[in-house]
C-alpha cells in the first residue's frame, strides 16, 4: 500500500513537471477567501484564454519545481495555492489573474515562471500590462507600416508640388 501511495505522488510530481516544461508561463496565486462563485468566475475567464488552472499540494509543486531548477519558486508555494499554466500566450495568465485580483482582494498573485525563468509578483504584474498576442502583432505592424506611409506621403507631396507650377503655366 505504501509503495502505491509513493508511486501516485511520483506521478503527480511528473505531471506538474511536464506542465511547467510545456507551458510558456505559470503563475502561482493564493485563493484563500474566494467564494465558490468567484472561483467559478475566475476559472471561466481563464478557460476563455485557454489557460489551465490547477490546485496541487505545495510539496508536490515544490518537488517538481526543484527537479527542474526552479527552486526560487518555493517562496511562493505556501498556503492554499493554485497554478495557472499558459500554453499559448505567456502573458495571458498574468493579465487575467492580475485583472481578477484588482476586483477581488482575496486573490493574491505570488510569482511564477515565465519562459523558463522564475519571476516575482512584481514582474507578473508588469507582464499583465502587456497586450495579448494579437495586440503585439498590431503594434508591430503599425511600426512596420509607419515608415512606408511617411515615404508615400513625401513622394505624393513632391508630385503635387511639381504639378502645381505646370498648372499655373497653362493658365
């Protein structure tokens, strides 16, 4: 029986390790004090952004983090925690959780892992201010289009200037 329990715990640690490795980001939050309705609303918002939200025992999450070299995450793994894994967008978990925490003081953002680096609560909050992937693409596109547009406007101004004297000569 004892070896079955140990084997079960090893499987959970392995599952958490796999999630840490495959996710672009993972954010640890303490949910103590949230009502069932608030947790349901939070899970719905996270699901809309394709973010996986799981509650694990701190010892299991700590063991998985230490196996992967994320030992600094241990400081965040105290109290009743949940971890949000963002597999598609590294910023999405931070953005959703920080926005939710602004309206619900019981949710506390504690830290996380982003692109393979352990980050603090402050860094998670800074990341939450970044736009989503589509917003980033839009910003990049506007940066690429701006010089072309300026060049086109300059060429048009020169063409208009050269046409103006020709029209005055005919009159």
